[in-house]
C-alpha cells in the first residue's frame, strides 16, 4: 500500500444530506486511508450545505454555502493545507460549470457520470484538462471491480480471440412508478431535462453499460440504433432504452438500459464472446467471472482466487471468499486517482496500473454516446454514427 | 392421466440415424405412454431410412424408403391400424411438401420449427389445415416447460400488470467454428439456404425466442429492427441476430439469437416486466421461475411447488425438487397434441388445457417473423412492420 | 444405442394408482425404448391392482390381483413371452418376500431401496442372487446422474488425490407436518415401522445419501455416530438424522438426512474433498459439477459438455444445455440393468460401463448402514462399527 | 447517522505489516467515519511495530514498540486526547493479557475471536468487564451481515416457529497443504498450540459457526459430540471438525468446520429449519437470504430490499443490488461498538439496536464451545455437556 504518504485532501461539491451517492463517495474515499475530507460545498442550498458539512465535522471555515465560495477560499489558502482535488457529486447540470472552474484553477477533479450534458461541453472540459495537465477522474465505478479488470485484461491479452458479440444489460426497477412525483429527490432531478440532461435511463445507467463494454472490449462503437421510451406517464426523459451496437472491426452488440424492470435491483450484466472464448459477469454477484474457453470446461474465476492477472489482484483487499462489493469497487477507482495525483505531484508519469481509473476520455465518450442514442431514437434511419 | 385409452399410432418422417432431434421426439413421445411408433420414412436416403427403421424395430412393411411411400401405404391401411398422426422432423426444406401432403390426406401432423421457408408456404399450409379441421402441432418445445406455462398464465391473469419490456436472449456457442465444413450434419443443413431457409440462427433458435416471448406475453410484435451477421467465414446465413421489438400496445423488447457465443450451451433466458412485477426464467435452470412483484420480496416459484396455476401443475410429473428437463417439456407439447387428437376423435372441442400446444398459428407467425427479420436486416429503414 | 434388440419384458409389483414412484419407474423404463411392461400386480389390494393394470393397458390375463398369482402365471408361460425381469416398487416390507420369490424362480429383479428391513434378510437375498447368478438392480437412482458418474470416475482416477472429507446432506421438508395422519399414503407407510422398517428418514433418504457417498468415493464406512430424532409428534420413526462418518483409510464425513427441513424440496448435496481437489454437486441442479482443483480456478463441468469421462458421456442423451433430470437419471440405472440382462442372455460378462447400475451389494450395504445408524442412535458409545 | 459526534479514538494492538486481519479492522473502522486510529503497538516485534505505525501515519509519540508502553502512555494522557478504545488483533495467546490489562485500566476493548484460550481465562476477563462496566466487543464479524440480522430477527419474531434443525458448515481449503511450514505467518501461529490455543479449525472458524448459529437461533447448545482430525502431516491442531449439536428445547444440529476442503474459499453456510419455515444463507453470497415458509413459495430476501426488519435495514448502507461485503459487515459490528461507547459516555443504556454487536458473553461462550469440542473429541462417550 501507499504507506507513509500523507493523505490527499479533498473537497466535495454536492453530496449533502438527502443525497445517496455523496455518502458512497465518502465511504470509498475513506476505505483505504488515502484521502481526507477537509472542505465542502455540499448542497446548492446554502443552509443545507452547511448543515451537511457540520454533520461531517468539517471546520466552519471550510464548510461553504456554495461551490464558488469553496473555490475562492481554497485559492486563498496555503499549499500546505489546500485541497489536492475536488469531488463533484452534484446533479448532472452542475458538473460542467464546477468542473471547468476547478480545472481552470489547477485542481485535480473527480466528477460523477455522465460527465456533462452535451458533446460540446465535454470537448470544452477536455480541452481545459489537456491544457492544465491535471488529473481528471470520472466515476464509472463498475470498472473498478477486480473481475471487470480481469475481463479487460483477458481481452487485451487475446484470451477471447477476436471479439464478435457483446450483450450488456443494465436493468433496475426503482423508476417503474413515478418516484419523481412523490418527493424522491434522486428521481426528481434525473427526470428533469434541465438537471439530468438529454437522457434519462440512457444517461443515468446506460452510460455505465457503455463504459463497461468499451472498457472491457477496448472497441470503439462506430454506429448504433436506439429505441427510447418513457413508460411512466408524465416522464419527460426515457426510462427505458434498447440499443443495437456496431463496433469497429465488425463486432456486434446489444445494450439494454431500463429503469422500469419492476423489482430488479441493480442488474448490470455483461457477456462478451470472441472466437476463442466468452466471459460473463454480473454486478450483483461481482466476485465471480465465468470464463468459457472455446475448448474445455468453463472456468469460474473468483476475486482474489487463482488465475487472476496483476490488474485484478491489485484491486483486491481481501482473500477469496470474503466478498468485496460496490464500495470497494468504487474505492478502486479512487485508488487509481490517488496514484495519478501522487505521480503528478512527483512530476512523473504514473505506472500503468498505478493510475487505473476512468478519465476525461471516457467521460467525453459517454456524453457522445448519450447524444448519439438520443439522435438515433428520433431518427427513421437505422444506423446513427458515433463520432470518433 | 389418460388411463385406458389406446395409444396413438404415429409415423415419423426424418429423424433417422445421425439426426439429433428425431431421438428426442421419440423419447418425448414415449415418456407418458400415449404414443407408439408404428411406421416411418426416417431419412431422405432410402437405405439409411430403412436401416434406421430396423434399429427402431419397425415392421418391414411399415419401414419405408421415402415419405411418399409411407403416405401411400398408410392410405391403403385399415383405420384400425392406420396412423393417427405423422411427426415431421426432417431438415426445414421438406417440412412444406410433407406437411401439405399429410394434411391434405387428412392426417394429424406434428412438424418441427421453423414451419416452412416462406410466409406464402405457411399460408398455404394453414389454409389446408383450416380446410381439413385436423390437428397440427409445431414443436416450439420450450413453451412446454411448466414454469413457462406458469409465466404465461401469470401474464394472462394480470399479475404483472401491463407489460412494458421484454428481453429474450437465446445464445449458443456450437457454431462459433465452421462445424458445417467439418462433417457435422446438423450444422451443414442449417447453414445451407436451400435446406435451412432464409435465416440461420434467427430461424433455428431466434424463432424459439420469438415463440417464447409471444406465448408468454400474448402480445403481437408490430414492428422490428434487426441486425444479422454471419461471423464465421464462408457462412451464407446469419449466425448472430440482434433485434429490437415493438409490440402492440406499446411494449418494447430486445431479442438476441446467437450461435457464436463461444462456450455457451443452450442459453435461452427470458425477462418480462410489467407495471405490477417482472419474471425471469432461464432454460438451463428450468425448474425455477423468479417473480419480482412491485411490492415485496422476490418469490422463487418452483416446478411442482406451491403457488402454481393449474396449467403449470398439469405439466409436472414429479414432486418439486426432482428436476424435469428438456425431454419432459417436449413431452408436454405432445401431451397437448394427444389431447387435441383424442378430442378430435370424439368429435368435440378440447378443454383449454387439454390441448395445450403450439399450433399452426404459432408456426405461421414464426415464419413471418423470420421473413421480417431478414427484410429488416437488409433495410436502411429502422422499423420493418410485421403483418398481422 | 442398442438398436434392433427386442425390448425386454417386465412385470411390475406395486406402483399402482396413488403411488408416486411406480409411475417414475415406468417413465424411466419407457424413455429409451428398452423395456415394455407386459404384466403386473400393481397393488396389494386386488381391486386396486387390477384397476391400475387396466389404466396401463395390461392385458387381462397378465393383470394380477397379487404378486403370487403373477409369479405363478409367469412360470407357466412360454419363454418367448415370459418376462425378463420384475420391478418391485412396493412399500419396503414387501421387498424381501417378493424379491426372494422371483430370484428363487430365476427371474432378474429390480427392487427399490432400502432393499429390505434387516441385515439378515439382506444376506439371505444376496445369497439367493449369488446362487442363481441372475441380475439384481437396486434403484439408488441418484447415482444414475451423469455428473455423479463423472465424480465417481474422477475419484477413481485419482484426480482428487486422497479423499479426506465428505459432507452429504439430503434435506426435504415434506414431512415437517404429520402428513401420515392426513391421508398421505406415501407418508403413511414410511412412518409405520411394520411397513417402512427400522428407519424413517435415515432409510428413506439417508440410504440414498450413503449410496451416493460410497459410490462416489469408493470408500467403506468403518464406523459412525448417529443422532436420530422424530420431531413430529406421534411419529414412531426418525424424521431427522445427523451422522458422523469414519471411512477406511482415515477420511471423515458428515451425513445429514432430514425430512423436516421445512420448505426444502429435494436437497441432496454432496461435497468431497481430497488432497488434490474437491467436488460439489447438488441434485436440484444436476447438470453441473463444480470441480475445485488444488491449484487453479474452479472448473464448471456440465452434462454433455467438454471434459467428461466415458462413463458420464454414455449417460447423456442430449447436448449440453438441454437439461436432463430425475427421470433420465433413473433411466440410466435401467439402461445399466438392460445391459446386464442382455449380457446374461448372451452368456457373457458385461462390459464395465454396459451394466453400470447399483446391485445387490449396494443394497446390502444400505441395509447394514441403516441398522448401524439405528444402533448408534440408541447407544451412549460414540462410535458404532459398520460390519464389512 | 451519528452526525456531528466527534470521532472515537482507538489504538490497535497487533495488526501490523504482514498481518491480514489488522488491515480489515482498520478499513471497517474507517468506513463510516466513526473512528480514528491515534495510537498503536502494531506488532510484538518492536521494530516491526514501529515501522507499521509509520506506514499508517501514527505520530511517533503514539507509535509504540509494545502494548505495555502503549497502555502506560495512554494512562498518562489527558482525557481529551486519550483513546476511547483499544482494538486487539494479535495472535490468540495475547488476547488474554492485553484485554485484561486494558479492561482493568478502564478502557473499552474490542478483541478478535476466539476470545482467549481457556474457559477460566474467559471467566476472569468477563468478571473484569462486569466490574468495570465498560464496553467489550468481540469481532464475530459474520453476524454483522444485514441478512444474518434479518435471520436472527425472524427467529425471534417466531416466523420460523419452533426451531428443529440447524446445519452450519464453514469450509475453507487454504490449509489443505502445510502452509505453516512454508512461511505463511497466518498459518504458522494458528497451527501452534502455544499461540493458537486448544483448537485449530474449530477455534479459528468453528467458533464463527457456533456464534452464527447461537446468534441466529437464540438457542443454547446443551451438549455436543465431536470428531476432530489433523489431516495435514505434522499438524498439531485439528484442521477439520465435525460436530453433532443438541440444543436446549430439543433442536438438533450439525456443525462442520474444515480448512482442508481443497479449493473452497470461505464457505460459511447456514440453514435453520423450524416448524413454520426455514432459512438458508451463504456468506459468499451474503446479500441474499432464502426464506422458505411452510406454505407458499420461497421468498428471496435481499439486502436493502423489501420485507426487511429494522435491525437489518439499519445495517445497510446502499440500495439493494449494490453489493455490500465482508468489510461492511465488519463495520456493522464496529457501529454497534460505537453506539455502545457513545451511550456509555452519556451515562445511559444503549437502545437495543444502537449497540448491536457481539460482546463478552458471546466471547466466553465461544471459548467454552471450543473446550467442549476438544474434550468431546478425546472422549469415547457420545455426548459432552456444554456448561451453561
């Protein structure tokens, strides 16, 4: 482990009381002792922001009512106490202004997905990151699971041969009823185009599925054909998406993202088949990866068990059979960010596995994917290209 | 059970030595003591046909070298020994001539799927069946599983509410390599358009998936959008299909049928979600049905266990926990055919559950589905309608 | 397959209307076209026996009111029509007289388990079988599953190394309430010592677990320590058993047999661990066998899939992924009996896999096991030896 | 959550570099932001202790070379900075002196299991705890899983009726080879009676199984019958245990604890059956609990899902479908300790669920269990009583 390094100091924007994902980020950040929360602007409502900060024991001087105060205050502080990075866990529409401002000010940034609302915003942000040379992480947390990394490495090493078919399904049931009308804050902002963006389910969970597929296969989606539906009456954005995918090199795929699969909890399932074998992984049973080689019986790879590659082994804290879960996978993304930040501080490029985390490129790609899906859904043409 | 009824006499066309599915039909026909094999034309090669018949202990006089002889011979026989029905398990291209001939001659017929090559052939056959008023079964055997019938009845009874989303996936890996070039007879005729028909995987297994979906949901597919691929070099027909579905009433679906999912055995999986709950069933684990109601914990329904409807209970031979499988499901289709044939003999309409089997309508629908998928795959338009 | 051999003729004793297991035997016997039912004495109640025979289309002349008539009638018949074997599926207390009489008369016999009530009866019967040299099968049907045979062969081939620990659990819940008091005929005779024998659950299902363990491991149980309980008020025989096992060579084991595991269906689960690896198999999911080698990831062996030995492959009818179940496993036992009977008819010893079925030795062993368990349960000494 | 409370300050004894469980404790302690590590004596080797403390960023003045220095130093410190509790994660033989010393000095203590080597030591420690009135936690971490708490509450509420049968199995394979001879420090001290205590597998994992059973059922083990084996040559303590259990009130049970189940990872599985239903839970799939009621289909309860009791809901951080694992369960034990410590500081008794953690009573019970198992294994008498 990172040993006697000092902890990295972070501020959080968003994620206060009533938010779900902010607490998950904080637990993931706490898990490995690499980060400490030192400042925050935890809500867009100043009173709620400050109450949230007090509950988290933030000192009053660093517990801000909005993110602009936070930024200004940090810029005034001495380097010895200034934050290393900011973690942005606001509703989607705030990602762009907050991320741009902190990047421009020279801070490392971690931002939740989907990165921003439009491809143009994404490009602008990416340009800023390139200009600054700072670290930028996007919390596509599912690729932090050790066995997803194992899958990625197996594809890279050619163990599946040439990839032919991908089926990825991300099903949830929690929006089968109009939660957004009943005071569920999480549902409300996601269902509002002004806050959530162009896409509903496709942006909220479809983009996770897209990231999982492209991370594991390493293949670019060249074109797609989408059907978006808003099943729940009154809903402005899709709550269900079905997408055909065509990848560079000829592979084909299907992506399903639905939040009206009644009773399903968090059913993200990936199948990848190549000429030499196939893989199957399910997020609700994340400590196992089924590998079916072309010849010979299926192999059941387990987190921490025999047969794992270095990238997967590094992502395991516990011996096999001691389940790790969602928070641990999330923490693995943050460990990659920590590695990148520490290497940056030392003025060197990180080792490949040291900085294993989704970055600005993945964030941009996700936004373009959502844009293309939404365009395809409105089109009578079968195939909508996805720009490179 | 049917008690002291005499056994129904059947002849088989196709299904001789080297065929896989013929033996399955015979085992399914034997299981419940309702049928006896009395005649056959078991191959299109006369010598092979007769050798196959001898191995099955057919009397020489009813062991024919081709199906026309068989038909002629049966027509000459006395009603007391004449067959009740013919079972057609030839390669697809022979379904149409054989089925038409036997229907026209007044015999009951069971035919494997896909029924015929074209919608026009299907209509012609359906018209003949209507004219004769005879029983016609199509062995969409997966709907013979007790828990598939349970799923169908739960949808009919409204237990899932209005259906919104269907995901059906039928994956196999056995055609990931060019089996047809290596002497695998099963693979060879399926890969030959003259024998297999318009579709490859979409006809061979996609049509099972279509039948499963429409049987369980009771919904008509209005339009679809398909991507067909032949991955294995030299293959003339698709070995992989991805299809978006739009159902009457607004439900949406995804159908995947692939025979290049390396290492996957017979992965037919169905998910159906409605406003009131969802169902999940997997053919490789067929004795369980997961029911997720909108409110309350998931229920694990088991074959023979508590909470099953009459249609499912009738389809169970054994107490719960004593696995029934593929042959038993197949035999359930034949029990439905037997019920229909016996009712016909008594000049009465069968009770609804007595004749529970896929018939000519399902066969026609499957052929039209394949035609529409093939048309869609060749089209730049997104949606291809499926005629009513 | 056995091709043009004539079918073997069998009579059934017991198994008439209201019985469960008789129908299973008949379906298993029908499945592969190797046997035909030609005579019977299907109940100990003459009227019920004859009504049952009529429902099965037995000719009146061979549809008997009791087994002694059946035996006398068969002895009068010409060899060309006489039965080859008798199948005994009565309540346990009739196994001994019926089996002895048919063996003494020179017939091949298949008898349900547990073989008889006492070790002395078992020895007497075994001596008769030795004297006659006829075929004797005992329907320990669970060892007919292809993957149980795979497990047995892997142990024999040394793939697990030296066996150390065995855990076998056979749990059911159907006797959690006093079924025997409520008119359940199956429950009633099992709960009556005069009909069921010395043991309740230990005889009814524990003996299956014993057979599974000793068949797979090939190890003799040297001593055991048992705790038997009758949980349901008024029950004379145990409905729950827990047994510690010590095997020759030092392996240790635990056997649980319970019929009061409320809600459990037919939960027979086996784990065998050796110095080189371990196996896990569950009867409710019988088409998979988990093999965990000492080094390397777990392997998931599937029925019909790659990596199976000849003994397992021969026991498969269908390609992988097409589930086979309880009846098919049962039918595999009968295929072994058929092989033995045909070899006997040809005056030769069967090939090893041709006659793969549990026989008189396994039957005797099961009876002694039940006796030892009952003795141990009544003893204050820890270990009760099991005679060789 | 606990909101603006200050973090509780803890010191750790043991758990330095090369230890496995120390890091798990620290991650669990960090997860919810309730604790901060402020001091330590992280190894019995002073140099290793101090190097470990530096790696964890302990200030030099609180980074001690042995636990006596730590204790002396803490007693010198002002209450405002003094530790609230000590966490003892040394090899077993040090639990007793360290725990006694800190309890006597008035500190709250968390100690790993098994508590101490002998019942006499356990009693002495328990008396000290009673005398001081301080909080004492024992990290039987498996009872921290939300669905184990759900199981416990269902039994308490009578949802299973009267408990009849319990089967608990804790299997691992990591000691199938002589790890202790090959430099594995974890294996070495466990295999040494001077450090590990009377029992090998029975103490290391059997005691977890015992705690799981007695916690969930609420039943006292009255007597037991054990078979202990050391399979690996040269091993002084058991690596395999099979135990029959008799509970107060007549329930029966079987406990298996084996560390030679080759290839098994951390297979802790519990089944509990009562007159009204049964439960099944598996630690390697901890987010699901199968409930089989006497009547009606099985219910699949999920962590965070519908139908959970308050005790289980409080133990969940994430929505259903977002897996929580071993560390989260461990952290739940520490949340209970935190609740108890905070209530103690406020001079009040904790609310029942606020202090939900295994305590000194469970620790004493575990030690007595190991003693009884070891005594039974050496006895020719079947039943060995377990003192109340």
